[in-house]
């Protein structure tokens, strides 16, 4: 399978971002990709919950989701929409950060709501409280496709290895980690975390990312790390997209999963223990 990681620098306007995303998907298809992946919050990044409330939609009405489903069907590809910010019917008004796997016939084959919320103080000026705007998901997801079992995660999930072990033991051979990784933590931890998750699980790890400075209509903005990565089951970096928006291709040979797990079969060596 030839996969393509789409790296984006989205704004806070989904209508502006959509044609850019479609253009990169078409570029990937033109270069032979059968599995295309976009980053977290493909429809837009914003620090303003009020603004998000005006531009986000419920899943059934979301124009980005509808357009990308149609694009996958027209091209006959598998498409991982890294995630979309969506309105929900929750009483507290929080959004969903939802990843979608779209089949070649355009149907939603699987959906996953990001479980772990990025509530951190990166520095005195970099403070994030994702859980104030987004409600966490509660269910891990492995989607079955003709070419691989796909374990679905999003961004901050990568710091929680128990989730990845559960996905691998549940049938995942490829794990997706679409992200809008902070530029400070990204420089320090992004590659190391992704390589660790691949090594621990014996999975391919595919991580399409947001990159650069993301302007907002309120005059604010944020920076993301970029460096969309594809990691082999033995831990090698197969592709690094750098910091520019664009498309990065990688060939996936699923026999490498069994090979890595055969050399170090740690997924079968769990033991119970007491304490602490």
C-alpha cells in the first residue's frame, strides 16, 4: 500500500481550508496513493471557543466531512480525516475532536473521538486547556480494512502507551496519529514518542501533522511543529515531511509487522503484577 501524509497549515476558517486540503489529496492520488491521511483539526484551528461555535457543524451537516467523503469516493481511496472539530448535542456545549476513516465508496468506515485532552502549561505564554472546549472520547477503535487493521488515535494520545498496546493486541497493524503538535513539545518529544509507540507495538505509525503559524481572525494564532512522520514497526523513520505544507509518500509492506513482532514478541508477554 502506498500511503500519503498530508501536511497542512490551516487557518480558523473551514471554508478557506477545504480547497487546500482537497488539492493535496488530489496530488497524493495523482502520485499513486491508495491511503491518504490528513492532520488533526483538518477543518481549522482556533483559540476562540466562540469563533469555533460559529464555524463548526454537527457531523451530519459538516461541509468538510461531506466534501472529503465525496473526494474519497471519486478517487476510490481510503482516506483518514485526521480529525474535525464538530458541534455536539452535549448539555455543556463542548465540541468533539473526531477522526474519520473513509472507505473508497465514500462511507464512514470508522470514527474515533480523541480520548486524552491536552491540558498543559507548556510555558508562561503557552497554556492549553483542551478539555474546556472539547469533551473526551471513551472508546478505542481498530478499523478493519482489506490491507490492514487501523488503530485510530489523535495527537496527545501518543503520550499514553497503554492505549497503543490495547490497539495492537486488538488487531491494529497500522496506527494513525494525526496531530497539531505544539512547536515546543514537538521539537523535544514528537519523533521519540512516535518511534517508541511503533517499537512497543510492532505497528506502522503514520502521523500527519499541522505545521507552521496558524493565523486567526481575532489577531491571535499558534504554532505547530510539522514533521509528519511515518515510522516502521522496527522503529525506523521512513519519511519526514519537514516543516512545509505538502504531501509525503511512503510504501507500507505489512509483512514488516509480523517480522518485527516475531523478533521481539512482547505483545504476548504480558504478566500480572502487584503494586505499587
